[in-house]
C-alpha cells in the first residue's frame, strides 16, 4: 500500500497552499523531502513511523503540488527561511506547537533553517545526506564542482536552465537521479509517477531552480548572519548519510554539524547512496525510532 492509513490534503499557508499527507498518532514528526522529489519519498518511512508518531509529510513550495511563487530577481521567496515559515504554518494548522523534524537533501536545509529561526518549536532535528549549505560552498573544490554541478547549473539566471530541462524533462530526471546503485528499481511506481509529473510542469522546474538560486545568494546571507551571531541548533541532532555516497567520501559530517549545534549530535552512515528514505527505508526507520523515540 502507498501511504496506507494516510490522508492526502492541502493546507493553506500565507501566499498559497501546501500539499501533504498525514497519518498516525502520537508526538508530531515533520518529514521534509529533497530535490527533485516530493513528499512521496517518505512512502515507506512515513507509515512505519506513524505507528508511534503523528507524521506530516508536505511538499515544499516550488515542488510537487505545493504553491510556486514566481521568479524574482532576489529569489527571496525561495529562501530557506521562507520555506521554513511554510512548515511552521503547516504545523500550526494541525495544532502542533512543538515537534520533531527530519529533512533529506534540500529538505534538510529547510529543516536546519527551521531549527535556527524557530528554536522554541523544534525538539529534535535529523538531517539526511547533507552538511550545512555554507560549508559546502566554502569547501568547494574540483570534485565537488563536478559532482554537484547541478548546484551551479540550476543557479544560472532564469530562464537558461529551465529552457534546457523543459526540452526533455523525463530524460533530465532519470539522469539527475541516476546516483542509485539499483537503477530502475529505486522509486515506488506511484512516487516515480509523481516526480515525473512535476518534472513535466515548467512552473516546477522554475521553482526548483529558484530554490538553488536562493542557495547561492540570500540563503548564504542568512547563514553568515546566523554564524556571526553565534546562533546554533539548540536541540539534539541526528546526522545520517549514504555510506556509498559523496558525503561519506568527502566529509566528517557529524564533526561539521557539531560546529553548528549546541546540543548532542549522533548519527552514522546508512548502507546506500544518496536517496536514504527510498534506498534503505528500514535502516532510516531504525535510526529514527531510536532517536525520536
């Protein structure tokens, strides 16, 4: 079953609406997806965690079927600070004042900003296969630039990357997600259909590119301000990464995150590539159950 026991709905937030699924009962747990996907990445992890938690899985703005602010010169609508405000509005809608959050890929960056800007709301934070955005950019070398070339391509001025992606969205998606060690079997069929439908909508591609443009500009401004002010994550952190991926190859992720968190940081590698919730959901559930439980 795909999200067995979950309800698919929309929640109005300032500026638009957020598509999401929610289910389960118990302490609230917000699960945030990455690029170029949607909340559907949690189709195994979400229902498993719903046995103990109230689980909420939204589409980020610009992704899936959530609202997509138009392209702007400063890319401010796609700042992680603004994306985090959407998540706060979603949790307010369900009456959850304090909650735990886990984010994969871009969702981890939103979750990080959420914990920095709203420390009174977040009780625990998990990030999957990332280090802080500012650390990626400040440590950039040839290996990073070639392997994460899409960071710099998507951030090119509108509409250059959009034009190229929109010319062959399915081919682009399959190439972009080819980091899987199991090509063709990684994504649940319903999840894959959702991802490809989004890739075929030009407004989704613009939203994704604006997300990356914000990362090279306004997000770095916010990150530098937070670092200069000594602001850190003020709740326990779980840091997971794909043991076969590039984060494992290049970084000591827990050590880096300890510089950005004033509380306990635990974690370890998962035996998979980049897409932890879909490549190794059982391992993610095991880590989540121990940490959030």
